[in-house]
C-alpha cells in the first residue's frame, strides 16, 4: 500500500524465510566470514572468466536459499535480481540456469533493496507466493569494467573502495505463520536520483551520501517516524567518507541519532588491516551483509527493527569520459523481527 | 660511471615526482599525465634540450616516458634532414620501434602465459 | 576538471564544501617521496642495464638505449604477469607509471586481462586500451614539433 509520497507499507508482512550468501577470498579473511554460507579461495571459481565466476556466486547463493527452504526452482514464482556488469549478464545467465520467471533490475549498488522492495510489494499484494531476490558483485569483473585491468599498476586514492566478491539472496514469501523466528519486511521507500555534481569515480561515498540522506528523510516523513523507532539504520556501501558525510547531512536536517546506531555494510564486512581504503562497495556488499550477518544478528535478538538503505552510483565509464557527474540513488527497506 | 648512477636516480626521481603532482594535485588520470609527459618530451627535444639531459643523467632521462617523445622527434628530424618534409612521417618510429615492438611482443606472450591475479 | 565547479548550483556548491571536510585527503608529500624513490630506483636499474649492454655486448652509449628499453619492458612484463606490478604501482604511483616500465605494464596488463575474450578481439583489440593515448599523443606531438622545426630550418630561420 502506498504511504506518503514514495513509500510502501507491507500490511501482510512478507517473510524472509531463507537466505544464501556466497563470497570470495577477501571476504573469507574479513570480519563476517562466519556469516557466509559458501566461501571461495580464489576469484576464478574454476571458471575461465571473472564474469562466469560472478555468475557462479549468484547461482550458488540461490541454490543455498532453495536448499534451506526445502523448495525447488519450480516452486518459485519470480526471480528479481541484478548486478553491476554490463547488461547484468551474470544475473541473467544465472536466471537461464534457474529457469525462474525473471525481472532483471539495475540500481547499481542499491539493487539489493530495489529487489527486496519490489519482491515484498508483489508478495504483499498477492502477485506471488515465493520470490527469490538479491544481488551479487565480483571485484575483478567490476574493476576491469569500471576502472583498469586488474594487473595495472594504477594508484588508488584513499577515498577509493573495494568491490565485494560475493552474492546475497533471499526467499521472500507469504506470511502464513509457518516460518518461525524469521524476519519480515514492513515498509520500503523508493529513492529518487540525487546528483550533487561530484565527478570523481574514486570517491563514490561522497557522491552517494546525499542520496542516502534524501531517502532516509523521505522514509521518516512518509511513515511519520524518526530514528528512535529503529535499533539500527545501515547503509549499503557509503564507506568511511560517505558515512561521515551523510551523518552530518542527517544531523543538519534534524535527525537525532547516535552515530553507533548508524552503520554501513561497507565498513562492517572487512577487517581494519585489509587494504580496502575507505571501505567495501558493490551490489553484493549490502546483500551479503544483510542476508548473512545482519539477519543472523536479528534472529539472535540483537536487533528488532532495522532500516537497510542500499546506495548506488549510476555512472558508467563512458559517462565519466563524457564529463558527466555521478547521479546516485538509495532505496530503503525496513525489516523487523515479529 | 658512478656519478651517472647518482644522477640517473635523482633526475628519474624528479621526473616521476612531476608525474605524481599531476596525479595528486592536478587530479589527472594516468592516461592524461603520461600523454602530457610524452608531449613535453617531444617539445623539449624540439628546443634541443632533451639530448643534453640524456648526456647528463643517462637512464634518468631515457627511462621515463618523456624520452619516448624525444625519440619520436629525433627519428622524424633525422629522416627529414635526409629526405625533406616527408621524412617527418617516415622516420618517426625508427628510433622508438624497439620499445613499442617489445611491448607488443611481450604483451602478447604475457597474455598467452599469464592469468590475471585480481 | 575543476572548471565543472562553475556550472554547479548553489546547493551543489554548499554540499561540495561539506563533503570536502570528510574527504580523506591524498597524502601528497608521502606519495611524492615514494614516487621519487621508486622512479629513481627504476631509472638506476635502467642505467645498470645500459652499462651491462655497453660493456658486455659492445653497444655504444647511443645504441644501448634500444636493448635497455626492451629489457625493461620484458622485466615489467614478468612483474605484471606475476601479479607484483600492481602492488608496486599502489605504493609508487607515478614512480612506476612514468618510466617505460609503466608503459609496458599498461600494455601487458591489458593483454593479460582480455585473454578471456580471445586472442584476436580480446588481446588484439584491447592491448592498447591504456597505452594508446601515449602513442597517439607522442606521435602527433612529434609530428607537429618536427614539422615546425623542419620548416623553420628550410626557411633558414634556424
């Protein structure tokens, strides 16, 4: 149901019944390794290209979801997913494998919440009973498309971020009371494109912070809430700079919240000593951290209500070369333990 | 011989610092910076300033990419001396061919032998 | 790139100032020192190789340049292939990008990366993705310089 200007409330509280999270070598050495279902020790995953390995990460995450839910592909009505690679081919090829009717979506690194919002809406309104949604990314595949060949000796500035090699997927289904101790989606706010004129592709956090702020403020306004309603507000991949910048923007806009309550998936996933500059990024970042670590924490009782705000930078290598600035977007979904 | 090592280190280092300033202060991409430096090398040779730098600093001037611009101009001018203006076109790659050929050949061999490590 | 500033709206300019407060500044001095060190070392190695060719292979000071460059290109190919050059590059910045080894790394890394698209379209089509602008601008600049100089010489000005 529409609430306010750009938000939905899911009155039937769709359930996130099962999740699957896969990752690569960097993630295996990170802080949240225990929350991954499958971890690989190299980037090729026995495939002959990075893009094919990217596809495998997505396929394995989906297979894990089905196994945990004790379902088959035939039982799933829709597959809503996307990634960062041109024409979202890794996700589309995984849809070729799983043969589930497919909505390919693109929101850059905000794809995970775009998918979860759409999936929750469809379930809530009886458009489907079971939907698998999520997103993945692959460090080397993203580097070679957006920046430089992986062996190139280019120097990354301290504002740069590290694309996660990983995928996070979830089964969203009708709430029929049979799923015990499972989180539910309660509302979502769809972001609009915000462009503050930043042009440096090595400073995504700074570019995305206004979009995150805009969506969070819209969420509070549409649902008549404030930060005190949530135990945790977590952004997708703003990194160090984006988190600090958006926190200041929110505080200036009157949002009262402890900085501890305002976290970022990109800062949670890796250890301090991993060379990731200002944090992790990638469409798989928010998905892997949410569907693994954060939901596990919710099930253990650490958080009852969280707001996940995935942020994306909607640029391409060509738009940068043509002198365009970086338009960004953020989508928010609120998740609660019943 | 020893003084040459010292000057090679110093001059090579300085040219690289200029490049680093173009990266960090000028916020130029590596592509822009290197293209600019190669043009600078060509212009310096046009004024007859690069050869003396090579005599003074040896590899400190021949190894940075600026020397590529210098070599291109040299090849062009040598040929133009012998054959007139058309020599500007025909002579250009004479001196630099080893660098570019080596890069292509070894690049191709590298692609056959190595896999990227991410 | 800073000319874009003039086209920004007041709101965007205000954000720019706020954002810059939080933006981690590039360690310019540290980067320059590292670039100096790495660039200097690479050139010194180049000098050693030049002398090696002069004394052991009877090249002269003028002609030793060719095998020296080819050797440096080869060494950079090995370092790139073994996954070492990108770490040198992160540390040394321009110190590893400006020497001819940086040119070699640009060519070789692109070639290695695009092997997955095949030898013809992948390697052949992408090998100069990064280094191409250096060659294009080098050649064009040399053309202009040499043309001007030749004309001036022919007119007796020089």
